[in-house]
C-alpha cells in the first residue's frame, strides 16, 4: 500500500477492516478440529487450576478456545482491572 493510500484511510475505517477477521466463532474455524496448541493447553491449565477444575487434555483448538473463554469468565481473568482512586 502506498503512503498516499495509507494517509487517505480514515483510522475508524482501518480499525474496522483490521478487526473484521479477528473475532470468529470457533465452530467456524478451518483448523478448529485440529489438536489444541501448546499455548492454549498451557493457558487452559493455568485457568483450570485457578478455577479449581479439571480439564480434558484431548481438546481441539475450537473446544479449547471455548473452554478458555468459560474459565476466563469464571475466574475474572482477562477483564479490565478496576482501579481505586487514591484518597487525597
């Protein structure tokens, strides 16, 4: 892409284009039926430990993603931190 075209693009339009493929239902992933990645397995076990749950080691990428989302919601991981204002 040329510098002129980059300059002509509006930031909001660029962000929308960038995000169009980022969030996709795991059931629609082309590689969703492959075995989960090492990173998924590691994070899944970390979350499961924090949630005091057991997880299956033979999940697919799609299954692992769904389980990670569920455990993140349960443990509060991945949520924006709430900051308390300092008293003056």
